């Protein structure tokens, strides 16, 4: 894993919104921004982002994915600007090319950042749009408090949390589970398009490009660059309308992607079946801690309790609940988590 020296200024005064339809991308982006102490909100579509803005939420930065199904980032940004929102919106794009900045700036964005996210570029964006907008005394107080807690503000930071770029490395299990869900969704959609030869239709081809684009980014975020490169070529073929290349190369890509997902998941599922003699007292204690944290909208406390649960192997029902909680914490769906824990039969 390549490691970089990045000076991260603490920004507990900052609030950001990450908008992306791919859960893997949200998880990685959150992981890269969490050390700054930012308040982080998420949305899985342009529609959800618009609703958050209409509800009166204001952010120092909205990080908006460029390509999303049904409503892309440019369209969502246009609507948000149209309702009078003037705060910074930064495009997240996996297609950064020369001249891209002008396209985004003319479409209502304040700036753009490439995916997979480079920590140096992210740091520069956060410094420019969050830290440098504060009064000097606010910045200095945040630094002083951070130094009291942790010491030096310089982090030896990886390019992305838990990414895999060498055979001997193992993937962060939370990220692996999130990626598997994203990959299965993409497989279902792309296999249906392939079977129906839907790319011959303009809307079908657009759907193909968006989905192969999304899984390309997710694969890159976990370091699976060989498959990500294939997805990149398929995306380019789709954009160019090269239906012959799409039809010829897609089945092999989908087969390889399914094999990769299956390689990641069987051991986890087997372990879940084997451990039926679980510590129900410990499970109940941590679920109640998560419930209390979610009722108080304390994301850090919820994640800490969830991390404790992830250190142990659980039966399938418990593991499914833990995975559900993990996914919903990612989107700050605290009320739904409380309901899920109640439905599981854990009460105070």
C-alpha cells in the first residue's frame, strides 16, 4: 500500500455531504474524510441530495458524483443551484480529462476531484473550501484541541482505507462486504442488459454505461485494477456506441466479476453458519449500545460498538443484522437502525 505524508488540519467545524450511488465509494470517501473530524452526511442519489438541501441542510462542501442512474450529478447540481443553494459543490468524477474543469464550472460546480480519490487532492480541496473559510482563531482552537488529544496533526495516510493492491494483503472486511453488495447489484443489472441485448436501445446503452462506470470505480477503490481496467474499456466502448465490442467483451467481464465476488464471500458465509454457540449476552450488550447511540445520533459511539461486534464470528441472523447496521450507519439512517434492533428482539 502506497503511503503518503499528508498534514491533515482538524476540521470539527466542517460539515460535508457525500453523494454517490455506489456504496463502496461512499465508504471509502467517508474513511478518507473521517480523520478530519468533519460532520459527514451521505446521499445515495441526486434525488436524495436535493431533498436534503430542500430540508434546509447546509454543507461546507457537497461532494457530488458525476455519473449516477436516473439523475446524474450535473442535473442534480443544476436543480440545487436553481433553488438558490450557493455553497460549494465539488464534482466526483472517474473521467477527469483535459478541459473537464471548464465543463464542471459551467455546470454549477465549484471544483472537481478525481476518483479514486487522491488524499493529496482531497486535502487541498478541504483546506480551500472548509479550513480557509474559517476565522484564524477557529482554526487555531481546533488545532490546539486536536493536539491535546492526539499530538501531531501529520498522518501517514494510505491512498484509501483497506484497499487491496498486492496478493498478500487482505481487504477490510467491512469494505469487502459493501463491495460485494455493490458488485451483485451491478451483476444483476448488467446481466439483464446483456441477456436482453438492451444496449441496442439508447436508454439501455446509457444504463449499461452508468453501471459499468460505477463498478469500475468500486473495483478501483478496493485495488482490483485488472477488472477495473476491463470495466473502463467497456465503458469507453459503450460511450462510443461500439455495440460489437460491448456484446463480445461483456460476458467474460461479468463472469470474472462473479468469480471474484464468490471468492470473497464463501469463507465469510461458512463462518457465519458454523458459529451457532454465540455469546448472546455480549451481542445484546453491544446492540443496546448501538441502539442508544443511534437514538442520540452519536455516530462515533455506534461505530465503536459495531467494531466490537465485528471482532467476533456470528451466526447468520446476527451477521445479517450487523451488516444491515453497518450499511445504514454509512447513510446515517439512525431511526431505521433502532427499528431493526427492536425487530431482532433486543430491548432494554
